[in-house]
């Protein structure tokens, strides 16, 4: 499932918890830029983790356009992808 900033790949797993990963190519920039985006995405997920359904494997692939994107836009992109993928628990698809 795509967005201009991120791509979300997900599937149902046989585990009771949800595992989340991030993929950023070296073409994105040096380690400082890649780690900054990963830290921001981890914080966004940390704030939403209680609202995400259990039993899924999620991988967020960062697109090149996310390089200079403000935190709020990344947050909206994650929310949009989780909502479109129906990965929020029942009644918890709020913005935060």
C-alpha cells in the first residue's frame, strides 16, 4: 500500500504480537539522515502502538520524498497507511 512518503507492507502472522520494521535504502542519504527518519518513525509508532491490531508483521519502506519532510507529515502518512490497511483496533482509528 503506497503513499508519497512511505510504503506499508503487511501480512497476518501466527504471533500474538505485532512486529514492526523500517526499510531505508542507502540511496536515501548518509547514516545520519537514515537514522533520523527511523527515530521519527519509531516515535510515531510508539504513540500509536496500543491502537494497532495484534498479530501482524508491518514493514514501512521510506521513499526518497520523506527526506526533508516535517515530522507532522510523516505522522499523517503513517496514520493514513494504517487506516487504509484496516490495522487499527475497532473504534481506535483516531488521529492519535
